[in-house]
């Protein structure tokens, strides 16, 4: 099991078709030790701070003007209408998510706390705080707030998936699998294919190989572009001795995700097992180039 799992990647590159690793990309995993997380700020991070959040930031910048007053002015023409605390709370959640996407944890914390003061049951605010505490290494608080978020809204699948990733990172595989099994029952969840990929990885940690294989197969049926599931299918097919199926799954992975050292190393083994020395040599050369490129990426970080 890799210690870091890649998020979805969309670059189209088949190393067999192009015969050049230089045309591919090496994508590095960004989720630490566990199933892929959809941070509570994912949607906001993808599109930046929305117009509503910009308006909120401007509104909060004026002295003497409260969030409730801003919300009232935006949502109604009646100056005597009472403020809508739920909408104001959700606006603070969006603000917190924007800060979280920029890793401005103190500001994100403040926004989520304000959201909870306005609406104590706001599950997204609690999930946001859980993500903050997880990043800060405050595992007890993170666990508590993940549970609070799920208790406030049992249908909050994104929070349940993130909680499972948190549990996975701590080696709590049984509970992580349980959370993912519940999450996968949500037929309306946009990233349901990823849930099954995560569940398969979790099941592998428990030695449930047959169940894991079914989860990965389910993942690619739900979302044929679920690249990490294709890689898992390839690896399990190779382990089972079905190298034709492994090669087919690898080709799908390469087209969706490009090349990296793990997939190319597997490709060498699969091609060798199939007796295709030409393809094995091709993959070996590409693997050497990728590893050379990866080893040359020295990163100097300052405090």
C-alpha cells in the first residue's frame, strides 16, 4: 500500500502509444496515508473565492456593519426583515473554506467558529474545524469534530469520507472501512467511484483481498475514469496471474493518469510475465527516466 494516495488526474498519456516518458507527467500523491480526502473546501478551492464570499469580505471590512446586516441587505429589500442566521452561518462556512484552501488556518478557524455561533448544528463548519485540527496534529479534537459533523448530518458523505481518511492515517482500518461502507451507500454522491477505491484500499489493509477486488471493480464501473482503481485492478490481476487483464488495466491507467515510478515498475513486471521483452524494455527505459527526474527534485524548505 502506498503511503500517499494521488487525487484524480486527467492528463491523457499512454506511454506505449507515445514511446516517450517526456510527454507524460509524474503526478505525486497529495493525501497523507489514507483514502483520498475531499477537503471541506474542495469546491471553493477549485473555483477560488466566490462572488458571495468577496461580497462578504467587503461587507465585513466596513466598520459597524455586521454579517447579519450584510446578509439582510443581500437577501431582502425589507430593511426590517430579521437576519437569517442559517444563511449567515453558511456564508461564514464559505469564507472558512476559502481560508482553508489557502492554508490560512487561524482565519479559517475563526470563520468556522462564527458559523457555529450563528448555527450550532452546522455540520460543514464542524467538518471544517476537523480538517484544521487534523492538519495541526490535534487528533483528539479532529476525531471529535468529525464525529460531531456526522452526528449533525448523517447524510454528509464528504465528511464521512474525510473521517475515514483520517482514521486510515492512524491505522484504524476497521472503523475506516465501516465509515466508507456507509458512505458508499449514498447514490447521489458525486465521487462515489472514489469511495469504492478508498474502500478497496482499506479492505486490503485488513487482508480482505476478495472484497477489495470487488470494490475496485465497482469503482471503475461507476466511474471509468477512476485512475487509481484501474491501477489497483492491474496490480491485483498481476498478483492473480492474469497479466493480460493487468496490461489492459494499466493501459487505462496510463491514458488517464500518465506515468509514475510505481505504475511503470508494475508495467515492467507485467510485460515480463507476458513474455513481451520489447515492451518490458520500453517500460524499463521510461522507468529509468522517471526515477532520474524524480531523484533530481531536491526541495529546500524554509521555516
